[in-house]
């Protein structure tokens, strides 16, 4: 499970950087990479969202170690 969570953490960090670029520069990197294919962009955003949900476990990881 640790490998999955680390992978999801990397995906979540990349997603946060993309959202930071959108917020700071009003430039959508996902749309720039995949063009006007909205279904592909939705898949990318869904993967980032699922990875973020999986990383909720990191909040409670210190409780499990006792």
C-alpha cells in the first residue's frame, strides 16, 4: 500500500502545481497538452482527484503507528 500512496502523492503534487499555474498565470497546462479533448482532460482531473482521496490516509498514518 505504501507504493500506491507514494505514487498518488506524486500525482497529487503534480496536480497542485497544475492548479497553481492556472491560478497564477491563467494557463491550463492540461488543456495545452491534450488540446480541446475535454474527455481526456476530465480523465486526468479525475485521476488527480482520486489520488488526492487516497492520500487522505496520510492524515491518519501517525495514528496507525502507535
